[in-house]
């Protein structure tokens, strides 16, 4: 049974987030930023006390789900209908199981982690301000641009994550210009999640994306954690494999009204 999260079940929620480390870490970061009383972000836990089946966050028309692979999807589907969610971000198996009842299209690629040696420092990559990062993502990251039209909501959430030690933002400067960005989007007790790596169009195909990714991975390893990520599509996954990242599962996003273009 899926129930609204209470303070007494936060331990169960944290345990469920560990079923899938990438979305799980991001869901936990949302909980730490917004808490249980925020009117715009909502948290649910599936299963009985001491035996959680899933952790779910609802924000901005999307469900974020970290679940046991064998979990019956019925309660997740019912929640998506209750909130009229436009997308459900979860593992591929769950997305496929939800599609018959929710409809829509599935986008999928792989979860990855980095088991290699710590990359060397790159002097061209430095901490970036939120304003710098937002501008670069608007120019170089179509998914971000489609989901974040205004700086203020995104900036406020990111500022709180940074304040709580849950996120760090980076930019790369070459040829006298800012050419790209990457972010530690969330951390938990095991990993740091690399998100929003982007290079502006006029500076692509020069290896900058790989350098940014290595620099962010290095920072995560300095924190004593494992770099993890959700590769957005296969071309990007091939790049990350060339950097030493390894596949460790499949994510799936069910877009109920079709994949955004």
C-alpha cells in the first residue's frame, strides 16, 4: 500500500531510495530540501513499516520512483493518475509495466557508475555560479531548456541543495569563454549523481563534455563517494563508457503525453 510519508517512516523511505541509487539520491535530496510540509512537493512510501517497496516523490507534474524490481506497479500507476502526472521516472521494467494502464511513450537508456581511478584535476573546470550554469544549460541542454523556463524556481532549489551540501555546480572555461557545465545533482551515503553535463553548440566535438564529466567525477571521489549517472541516450552512454563508466541497469521515463521534442 502506498501512503503519504510521515516523520516516523523516513527511515523506510531512505531504505527504499537505496533500491536505485541515481533516482534514489535525487529523491532524498528533494526530501531534505523541501521537508514533509511543503505544498508543492509530496512524498509517498510503498509497503509495510520495516519492509518498504518504493520511495516516490511528486513534483511539477512528474513522479520520481525508486522501487524494488519486483514491486507490483498498481499503486504507482494509481498515484500517477491521481496527480495526472505527465511523466514517471523510474527503472525500465516499472515504466514498461505502467505503460498499458497509463499509455504514453517510454524513453530509456542506462544507469552507469565509475569504478576507475580518480581522474586528474582539470584547471579549466571550476565551480560555477548558478547564473552561469543556468545560462549554459539554456544554450546547450534541450531537456533542461524544455523543463526550466525561468531561473528563479530552479535557482532556489539548487541554492538550497548547495547550502545543504547536496549539490555542487561547475563550469568549463576555454578560449576565454564559458563552454560547458556539469553538476553534482545529489549525494547520498554511497554516491554522487552527475547531472546536466552540457557543452554549448559552437564548442562541441572538442572533448569538452568528457573533460567536464571527469572533473565532476573527481570531485565526487574526493568526497569519498561513487560517481553515478543516468545516461540520457545511447550516444552519450558510449561517450561515458569510453571514460570508464560501466552500465549498471536501465532507467525508463514514461511520458504520458509523448516524449518531448
